[in-house]
C-alpha cells in the first residue's frame, strides 16, 4: 500500500481561501484569484504565514476520511489565523499585482 505525506494546512488553506474570497467583490478580487497562478501565489503566501501540519497517510478510502476530518479540525482550530493570513495575502497580492490585474481583468461594465 502506498504511503504519502499530506500537508493538512495546505488542504485547510485551500478550503478557507474559497470561503474568504466569497466575501470579496467579484471584480477584481474573485476574478483575479480565479487565475491559477494568482491563487497559487495566495496559497504560498498563507502557508508561509502559518504553522504547517503534516500527516503520513496510507492510500485507502478510510485514511482519506481521516485526512478530511483532520483538515476540518485544523480549520476550526486555526480559522482566525488562517483567515487573517488570507486577507493579508489578498490585499498584498492585489496591490503588488495591480498592473497585471488591470491588464488581464477588464473593468466591469456598468449597465446603461
């Protein structure tokens, strides 16, 4: 049976990013972080700001359920820390990449 190392923090962060981004406006935040490179940059930012936890997992369905449970626990235990890092990351990346965002994400058209 295959053994793998699972970064529980990575899993928790990717779930939390989706939830936090829902609270931001569609333009430019949600649209910007819909791009895989931008989302990956945000994930890396958050992982660098938080303590990462890992688990050694066997490759079976039961272990997958265990990992999901531990990810949920990680989210509930560290949600404030993770959410704060996500918000800081969103602000920092949007500011840093403002030119890229202006070039790649057209402004919203106002209905006439």
